[in-house]
C-alpha cells in the first residue's frame, strides 16, 4: 500500500493533495452535521 501511495505522489502530487483536501473538508462537514444533529 505505501508503494502505491508513493507512485501516486510521484505521478501527480497536486491531484493527490487536492483529493486529500477534499476528503478532509467532507469529513469536517460530516462531523459538524453529526454534532449539530446530536444536540
């Protein structure tokens, strides 16, 4: 698995970075929604 991540980073670092940022943003929104509805 680490080798796959390394190959992806070598191929297109910006695309992987954008994808990770998108996933992080979605996770933040989901956690905020869960917190909001759990109140």
